[in-house]
C-alpha cells in the first residue's frame, strides 16, 4: 500500500483491525471454554465426597455451557465473515487499483488436510471433543453410581451424544455463513440501486440547537 493512499485506505485498515479483534475474541472463547470444561470435570472427579449436584445434572450444566459458548463463537465469527467478505469484495478484488495485497483471515488457513479452513474446522473438532469428554465422564459415573440414578445418566448420555453430533455440523454451517456473506456483498457491489438503498437506510440525527 502506498503512503499516499493512506486516507483512501483508512476504512480498510479499520476493518482489518476489527476483523483481527473478532477472530481473537472467537479463539479466546474456544480456549476459555476448553479450560472450563476440563477444569470443571477435574474438580468434580477429584472431590473426596460426592458433590451435592448429581453427575447427570452436572453434565447437563456442562452441555448448556458448551451450547452457549458455541452460539457466542458463531456470532463472533459471523461478524468476522461479514467484515471479511466486505474486504474481499470491495478491497481485495481482482481490480488492480483496489487490491491491497493483504492476507485475508476470513478464508485462508493452514494448508492441506481437513484443517485447510482451520478457522471453521478447529471449533468443530474442539466442541465435538469436549462434548464427547462429558459423555465419557458419564459412562465412567455409570460404573460407580447407585442403580437408582443410572436411568438419569443414560438420558444425559443420549443428550450428550446428540449434542456432539450437532457440533459435527459446525464447520459446514460456518462455511455457509462465510460464503453467504461474500455472495451478498458481491450482489450489492454489482448493483448501484442496492448500494443506494443501503445508504438510504441510515438516518442523520441533527441536534436541536
């Protein structure tokens, strides 16, 4: 980027920084959730006495934490893909005059294999593994729990397996979000009418002075 283009590229720089923050926030959510689930299970199993909360109820709590975390992760990355799609279409298109030659975080990941799109693949693997760990914890509790609560444990196991299977769809869902945002931005960029409509939706609030 030429120094003389700084003012023109101020939007690009701002969006790039916002995109980085969103991706960092998403990764933090993933790391924090993983640490919490592992730490909570270690605490529960490390107690010398059976905690007041039963293993099935504890597992349902962990399932809720995973689900809420996943929704926040999806929201964060959806915003990142929206911004990334805008950058890809309006700033990193094939137009040589506008191409900024910056590595696009919204599309490029580690090369090769299943994790080529690691931004969408890593979360799917992490959430699926975490849900599976909780299910494994429940199977262990089956072997040491009294018979009267084993029915609840089996219900918790079934729910956990269902949640783990749902998490296996996360990569495809995030990928569809990524592609969908870019396609929408491309449709907008090709239509001056749609661009005018978008600008027309913004209101100017004037002071009463």
